[in-house]
């Protein structure tokens, strides 16, 4: 008999996918330029030319056996070395290549990190608003998921709720900064306070609580700021990264786990990830992609469009009287809906061909997410439509 | 606390890796041309030029957003269509693209297939001699592993042992044909008999037993033969494939699960694989590799060297009085050692710089594996060394 649990999951529909499919269908009807689709978090700028050049160079000049052969089971040495070097230079860390485990994107990174620092029956905490995929990521690891409700004033951490939910079964936290869907980056203060609580609770319970930091948006930061690097605040930390957003390579599945050198048993965790890979069917990300990204890991696509778009949207939202925390990065913004049910709000917006995602699936009902990884011209036109929508429906 | 189960796995050493590392170290000492390393199953011929050309074409001519963007969660439509078409033409099947789930190689394929058709507590059977990775593949799925001992006369299936071990808890069999390490392809008779037993037992126990067929060596077949396609013999079958061997792309992690259209609940299995991916951190194989392989999936590298090598080795083994089943494909051969302990035999061979792998790790002690994916010249020189070794140690 096929697995009934996975079969049952098929009836759960993905709200984001449904909205995106609706937008595509509607686009066919009235012209795609007339549908303002803010549903999907897909990069809207091309990969840097240097990546393409590096790929072509490898294909033309490198021995194909070496280029396409199995990488060592713990990853391509050049990739591991360049990642460690880059993180050390940028965040003052002390990684060596042995702390870096190459993965198929951040999803692969989180799958390995969760399994490395938990055992079945443990509890893993996530903080609303959260990336909705965290639910299957955590649950399918065989651990209990504990959700900490949002601090909806700031979208930093709701520490009161956090402290009340932490127990001796808490094995790890999974955080996401800069955050999808809120666009907010955790501040230094937040990360310091988080670290202090984790240290105290680790001591109280007699075991270290691990911090898994998912940070695919780390390079998309606004106002010339630098997002604090979560792992630099707490020793028992694993950074999960993907080049999907910064290099606009989401389909190529390239990322890593970086194990803090000061982490408990740091030297075992990457080799353990190699063992975990055997069971979940990963065998390192593609060889050619590891080799190409090793050469361009300090570059990014031209990410400036996201900040341009954010400012246009944020200003218009303010003008129209929305409540909204200004994003510090990413390509998301997460305003409060103009009525209690964000589902109703988004349904009404749909009638104006504005496609927004209700916050319910991100653990923050009453808010809605706009993914503004789209052309700036379209964003500007969408703002006219938004004004029209708000004035007609809510004035 | 880090996961103690995975940590404990670190002390289990990989015999193949140790031998391969020994060969490399020894090569540095006496020159790599003087070490006859038959330990690793890494393709020794380059990928077809058409694959390289296609990759360069995609990089130069395709919109990078489309090329590197997320593929649909159930895979690139061109890849799925071309795989279905190719399998239908070659094996008389009736796949549609919806039966094909792209995966990161065969390891990824098996990880999904196992989870789709079992639940924790079920039993999954494998047949000795088996690919040693099957043990972590199966165990980390959370099911019980049942090993059927080898038919050492033919390396077909030991049906008596099989029938005695099948129970109502048997959810699936995982077979590998053509086989690593034996090089033997299951015959039509074997697959028919297997199918008959599975049908009878499925009826007896009131649930279908699934057949997961791992076939990365399907295209490496000798004597102008065609290996019988396991899925064509039994409806409840999932074929797991990798292009690692046929296209010499092991590092690029590209393969698929093909669900037999006649399989129970066939229409659900690929979408379920999409759900399974969320939990184990896969999100389809790399986009560019799917697109390139879609265009070259009917080609292979020049695989003729493997047959040339096999004939040279097989003839010499016969001449020297070894007992050995002649391989029907792959790049492995699995002779009986000349003493009871194949570990001892391989240790003695090492003194002659002949690197063989004892059969113990493949579930067939007393035999040893030679992977002959190496230059034919070197194979010829190795045969002189083999003769020397056998005459000095066993005459």
C-alpha cells in the first residue's frame, strides 16, 4: 500500500501555488501585463554574467571526467574553502573548509542541520511569521514542531512567548533572518537577547540548544546596512544558506551548512551530514555548480531593484494609511490588512488583479505578503491599482 | 546534543573508500601507473560531446531567469516528456510525463521511492550481492531491512531463500539489475518468476508488494544484448534511474523515478514524491542539467571500453582457474576468491598493488569485486600482475 500520510498531504493545497496559478490563468485572459502578481518569491534579475562565463569556461576547458565526476562525499574542496574564506572575511568568523557542508540549496541545508542536532521526539521551535515550508521540513524530521507567535509590532522575536514555550525537550530553534515573509532582519539586540536566553536555558536544562539560522536573503539588505550574522552571536549555531536569491540561481540548488567552529562537537557535524545524506538520498549538490559558484561566491546579481521596489511600495502603503513594518531586506513586505481577515482582504484585492498572499499560512493572520521581485514599472502601475482598490473598498 | 546515531556511524569505515585512499597514497609512492586500482565504480569515459554542447548552448542562448529559475516542483516538463518517450520506445511501456519524477541521481530516486511505498515498521527486502549503500538507504527510511542471501552459482535470485523470508510485513523489494557488484543482469526467467511470486504473495497478504528497481547500469550491457526491463514484468513497480554511468555524469546528480502506469495508485505516486521532497530537502535536480539531459537522454558515452575490459579480465580469470559468473553488463566483475576469506585474499593482492574489494560488504563473503572502469592498457598490465600474484600465492 502506498504511504497514506504522504497521500493525505496531496489534498492540502498550497495557497501560494494556487494564487500563482490563478495569476497565470488570469494573465492569459487579460494580458499578463495587467495582472499584478505579488505571489511568488522568484528572483527577477538574472544571474551575474561572471557565473555564466565560469560555467562556459569549465565546460570548454576542464577535463569532463574531473568536471562531472563524483565530488568527495563532503563536498568540493574549492567550494568549501572559498565559502569559509568569504564568511570569515565578511563576518569575522573562523570557519575552516571542514565546517562547510555543500547542499542542494537551503532546503537541503535545513534537512541536514535538523537531523544532525535533533533526535526523534525532540522539539524544534520556529518563530512566526515563518516560511511556510518549515512545517513539513520540521515535521518530516520526526520531531515535534513548536510555533512561537509573532511580535506583530516589530516582527522581531516575541520573547515572552518564546520563553514560555521553551522546555527541556527543546533541541533547536529554526530562525529566518532577513525574514520571509516580513522582510525584517533581526537586530543585534534581538540576536543578543536570543543568545542570552539560549545560553541560560542550555545551562538550566543541561544540554545545548542549537540555533539553525536560515539566511538565503542575507545579501538582500537595504539602506546600505549589513544584516547581523546570527551565528556570530551564539556558539551552537548552524547557518543554512542558499545562493538562490543572491545569485539568482534557485533552480540550480546550491547552498551549504556552515557549522560554527565554537559549536558543541563542531568537528563531527559535517561528517555526520555526510551520513545523513546517505539516508535522505543527497550526494552533494551538482559538481559543476559547486565549481562555478566557488569562483563567484562573493558576487551577487544586481539586487538594487528590490530596494527600489520596496521604497515605492512602502511609501504608497504609508500614504494609504496601512500599518507596516519597513523591511530591512529580502524582496517581501508584510503589511496589516485593512480588515480582520487577510483572506477576505486578499480575495477583494484579486478583483482588482492584485495578487497578494494572506498571512495565515505564515503563522500571522491579519497580514498579507507582497513579493516584489518584479519589474519596477509594473510595481508603479500596481500602486495606482492599489490606491484604486483601497479607495473603493475601504473608504 | 548532536544526534548520537549519526555520530556513531562515523566510526564505521567505508572499506571501498579506505582501499581507494590506500591506492592513492600508494600511487604517490610508486607512481599511479603502477597501482592497479579496481576499487571505485567511477565512469572512465567522458560525457558525450553533445551534452557539453547542449550545456553551452543553454548558457549562451537561453534567458538566464528561465534557465536557472525554479523548476516546477514535480520537475521540468521537457525532461519528464523526453524520459517517458524514451522509455516507451525502448521498453514498450506507456509512461506519460506525469509518471516521471526527476531526482538527484539514483540515490535521490530510491530515497523517494522507498518513502512513497512504505510506512515505518514495514519490511523492505534486498538481495545479496547488493550495493552496500542500500543498507543506510533502507534503514534511514525507518523500515526494517531484510536481506536475502545470494544465489552464488548464478547471481540471479535465490528464490528459496526469498520465499522463506517474505512475510505480510514485506512492503517492497529493492533490486539492482544489472547488478553492482556481480555485473549480472537478471534474466527474463528470473524477472518472470519474481513477478509470479510477488503477485501470489500480494494476493495472499491482501496488499500489493512493490518492486523498486534500481538500474543505473541499464545501458551498460554486453554481447549486443538488451537487459530485460524489470518494470515491464510487474505492475507495481518503480524504476529508479541515474544518468551517472551512461552519460558519465555522476557528480551532476541527475536521475528519476518512473512509476509503472499500471501500478496501484500510480497517479498519486509522483505528486507524493513532491511531498516527500519537502521533508528530505530535495527540490528537483538542477534546472540546467534537467534541460540539457532532456536533449541527450537517448545518447550514451562511448561505453565499449567496459566490455573490452570485461573480456580481457574474464578470459584471464578463467585461464587462472577462478570461478566467476560472466557479467552481462556494468563495469564490475565478482569472482570467487582463491581462499575462504576474501578479506585475506584482497589483503594479499594488495601486496602486488592489485586493489580489489572483498565481497563481505556486498553481502557475499568469499567473493571479491573488481571495478574495471579504467584504461584498457592498464587492465592488460594488471592481468600480468594478477597472474604473478596467483602463481606465487596459490600454486
